[in-house]
C-alpha cells in the first residue's frame, strides 16, 4: 500500500509539472525548432500518412520520407491501418529522443500536443503544422518499442 501511495504521489507530481509546462518538453505553446501549430485556413496541401505493422513484425509509416517547403502549412491525414495503437509525432531529433525517453518511463502517459496524434487501430486523425525552419526533422511513433521496431521517418524542410 505504501508503494502504491508513493507511486501515485510521484505520478501526480510529474503530471502537475508536465501540466505546468504545457507538455513533455517545456511546452509547445511557443514555436518549436520544427515550426508551430498551423491553422486549417492556411493549409497549402494534405499529406496522407499510414501507420501499420508488417507481416514480419516491423512497424512502419508510409511514406517513410516526407519533403516540405519552409513556410508551408501541411495537414497530415494520419490513418492507423495496423492492429496496434500508434502515434505520429513531429519534432527534431532531440525532441523525439526526449519524448521517447518519457514514454518509456511512463508508457500510459496521456498527452494532447498539437505536433502529435495517437490513434487506436482503424482510426484516423490529423496534425496541422506550419514549418518555419529549414532542416532535417523526424516523425515517429514513441509508444514503447515502436520506434525501435522501425516506426520512424525523415521529414526534410527545404528553403531559406
């Protein structure tokens, strides 16, 4: 019982800290390296992204690589065609690794960040994102074990 109370208190403290910051990595309310949440009225194009597992157990995104232009606002229509829950998270490599580490420590953590969507099998959702900076970025599923099973992709933002 004492262990349960300590675990519950720790969880509540971490939740309070995460809530105070807005999200896992200090808040997505301000611009991230990859850009900022976009507005539906400013979407310049839609990119469909499928999340699924292969017959050999690999977890994948289709497409595995995405190219966008700096200044574009993209609607990512994300579809989970797999048999497991998956998520789609946009960030730079450091942000992806930080989120991955948090998810490994707290796999049931609920979050509602504008740069991600988590979907049950057969569901679809969207992320609308405005890309403010050129560079190499990533998209990934950070549910424990999924990234390591291949569920990651490269997102390249080109432009000045």
